[in-house]
C-alpha cells in the first residue's frame, strides 16, 4: 500500500505567527509546534513513553543548507521520501525552518531520498530509525553521518 502525506502548508504558516521568537529574524522556536527545535532529535520527545506527552512520530528531522549549518539555516520545500521495510511509502516536505515529520506507519529500517530543485540524493545505507537528527547533528555527528542533513 502506498501512502502519500503532504504537510498542510496553511497550518504551518498559521503556526509562524505564534512563534515566540519575535525579537529575532529566525522562525525557529522552542515553543511546541512545527517550527520547534530545528536540528534536534525530534524522536527524543516524539516517541512513546518519553513522559513528554508529544505526538509520536515515526520519523522527524531537519534539512539544512550545509552539513555544518546553524540551526536557523534550514531549507523549506525539500521533498523527503521514506520507504519502510514493509513497502510503506511516505512523502513529506520541509517547512519554513527545514523541519519534516510524520506519524504515518513505517517499518524499520527506512530507505531515504531527498529532492530539492530537481536534484535528488539518497542515504547510501538504510536508516535504522526515524530519529534522523540523532545521527545527523553538528558539530558532533553520530554513527558515521556526515553532519546535518543538507540539500542535494
Ligand atoms: C524536548 C522535547 C521535544 C523535542 C526535542 C521536539 N518536540 Fe515537538 N513537541 C513536543 C511536545 C511536548 C509537543 C506537544 C505540545 C502540546 O501538545 O501541548 C510537541 C508538539 C509538536 C508539534 C505539534 C503537534 C500537534 O499535532 O499539535 C509538531 C509539529 C512538532 N512538535 C514537531 C517537532 C519536530 C519536527 C521536532 C524536531 C525538529 C520536535 N518537534 C522536537 C516536544 C518536543
Ligand atoms: C544511525 C545513524 C543515522 C540515522 C538515524 C540516519 N542517518 Fe542518514 N546517514 C547516516 C550515515 C552514516 C550516512 C552516510 C553513509 C555513507 O556515506 O556511507 C548518512 C547519509 C545520509 C544522507 C546522504 C548524505 C549526503 O550528503 O550524501 C541523507 C540524505 C540522509 N542520511 C538522510 C537521513 C534521514 C532523512 C534520516 C531519517 C529518516 C536519516 N538520514 C537517519 C546515518 C544515519
């Protein structure tokens, strides 16, 4: 079965206006919502039994300009295609701060491809989990990841 999920853009734009970071140019915020904590491991909180009461995502992360980008250098409009081991396919698009996330069912591990302005690149190995930013962090990437996820 193929599942196709696209983030509702209107919802994301609506969320911008509630950003608490009015004093800075960055839309990134600590306030829970689509623009929260770009670059951090979303699944640290968005997993079952974390005590955080956050909705559970099967994958979440942020796509940046470069592997060593600052947290406010996320790229909107990047298409992320995740293919679960049971054949599920989920497509999401990064929002204003470069964040993407999904709660759609996905069986681990995942095949990953990202597309931006007609260019595509794949993660050369399967992602063992949807906690993308846990490995793709900067300045201390984990598990051999090159750094942050960045546009092709
Ligand atoms: C420190 C814990 C924590 C981290 C890390 C975190 N979140 Fe959240 N997030 C929450 C909590 C708690 C809520 C729910 C707040 C509420 O419902 O009042 C939330 C809510 C959200 C919502 C709104 C969901 C809804 O349906 O209302 C989105 C979207 C979201 N987070 C995306 C992300 C993304 C993307 C990341 C990673 C870049 C992330 N979060 C990282 C704790 C976290
Ligand atoms: C366990 C750690 C880990 C997790 C979790 C992880 N990755 Fe990766 N990722 C890697 C490693 C390691 C590489 C580099 C592999 C190589 O070059 O052989 C990589 C490479 C990539 C690349 C290609 C990088 C480039 O510039 O060529 C993309 C895109 C990517 N990952 C996206 C994702 C996404 C999206 C997720 C979440 C669904 C994710 N990754 C989860 C470790 C991880």
